[in-house]
C-alpha cells in the first residue's frame, strides 16, 4: 500500500489512486475509492492494475 497505486478500468471508465494516502489503510479501500472516482459500481467487473511509485528525495 505504501509503494503501489491502483488503476481500475471498466470499458472507457478508469479510476486511479496513488499509494500511501492518509486514511486509506487497505488495498480494498484503495480499490473502492478508485472505483468511485471512475463511476464504477461495486458489482461491476473491473480490470485491476497496480503501479509502483518511486519517490526521489
């Protein structure tokens, strides 16, 4: 959760959520929020992808 963001896709609808957000404590929450952003209902099928964020300091 601290390194990986998620992308959910259903047809042309796509939602993305970055990793390590305050108040987001589980992968399930990440996916749920990304679904909401995309307008994808909880019972709809999605393609799920993850991506790694590398922060440079």
